């Protein structure tokens, strides 16, 4: 199964509460943090919520 590399590129400061909580749920705490997650619909939805704060790459 494919994996997604998610990198936080913008701060959560000033964002909506659900966006801050979504970043924490993904495991992102600060700018330049990187996590690798399974490519599942739940993760895609979380990434969609914070798409303006992160960069996503597919990794094999």
C-alpha cells in the first residue's frame, strides 16, 4: 500500500481549532515536521482539512 509523506510548512497559529487538532492528530507539532502515514481515506480527509498548511508527497 502507498504511503503519504506529510510535511508542515505553515504555522497553526491563528487557525481554527479543528485545524490545530487535525495537525496534532497527524503528529505534526511545528514547521518542518515530517510524518509518513498509510494512504487511507481517513488520512486523506485529515490532510484535506489542513491542505493549506502542509505539503503531501506519495512515497513507496
